[in-house]
C-alpha cells in the first residue's frame, strides 16, 4: 500500500511539474506577445492616423508627433488640430530639434489645414534651424501659422519654417510671428532659399523681429537670402 501511494504521489508530482512548465511557457509567450504589441503601438502611436503617403498622410496632433517627422523625412503629414509647443523639449535642454539636416534633408510635405503651431522654441548652437532645418527637392509646406516662435542659433541659416531650403519646392498660405536670431541668412520664413530654381512662395507673411549678428548680416522679413525663388502675394 505504501509503495502504491509513493508511485501515485510521484505521478501527481510529475503531472503538476508538467502543468507548471506549460503554464510558464504560456506566460512567457503572452509576455512576448505583449512586448510585440507595445512595440507596434509605440511605432504607430507617433501619429493618430495615416500611413504617410500622399493620399493618406500621417496625422499630427501634438508637438511630440511634430518632432517625430524626423523619423521619416520623405513622408507626407497633416495637422489635425492647433498645436501648443510651449514647454516642449527634445531632451537636450534646447527645445524643438529642427527636422532635416544637410546630409538627411526633409523631402516630404506638411499641410497645416489652416491650424496654428504656437510657442515653438528653438535655442541651439548649430547651423540650419527652424521647424525644418534643411529641406531638399519637391517639398511642400502649406496652410500653417507659426505663432510666437522663439528661434535662435549662434550659427548661420535660421528661419521660422526652414533654415536652408535647397532645390525646388513650394510654400503657400504660411505665416510666422515671433523672434528669430542667427549669424547670417536669417529670415522670417526661410533663412536661405537656394537652388536653380528654388522654392516658390505664395500668399505667405512674416511679422517677426529679426536679428542677424554675423559679419555679412544677411537678414530679411521673409527670407534672409533668396536665389531664384519666385515670391508672390506675400508680405513682410
């Protein structure tokens, strides 16, 4: 009887151990599944909708997702509401980080749909500062107001929307108010508009205080330096 009891006890112990192993495996699989779901959510959660193409652009609803444009420089974006950037910081104590550089320029589009981005703050020691630091060919920026910006660099090329625009593109119905500072090539909309041809600008305005501290002092209400860019129906 004692032997039978021991055999039964051993069998039960083995069954329990097997159940625990299976349960642990299911828990691990579920945990991994949750990690995958959270990772997927982190990627898609940068924007509230869209897939980034021209017919279904990524939808931006806050300053953090505005910053996330840096993760896909050739995509298309739209604002879906007014955006308050007051207090926003990239994590380096210098405010918003301009989207696009000379080696990786922004080549997509941004349609504000008539909404306003307010209190954009940038205070850096690098070249090419603005909402977009450096843009390449075929960019399109439309229907946006930048209200009460503070944009400053100790280097060249600073503008409300673009530090340096390189090659063709278009801007329409874009407006800026606030303060913009840099050495040379400082403008309300664009620091320098360069290319053959360069960006065409229509129905835009800038009501800004400009300070160009550099030796050449290139500064302008709309554009610090414009090369072959066609400007129509715009005010400074």
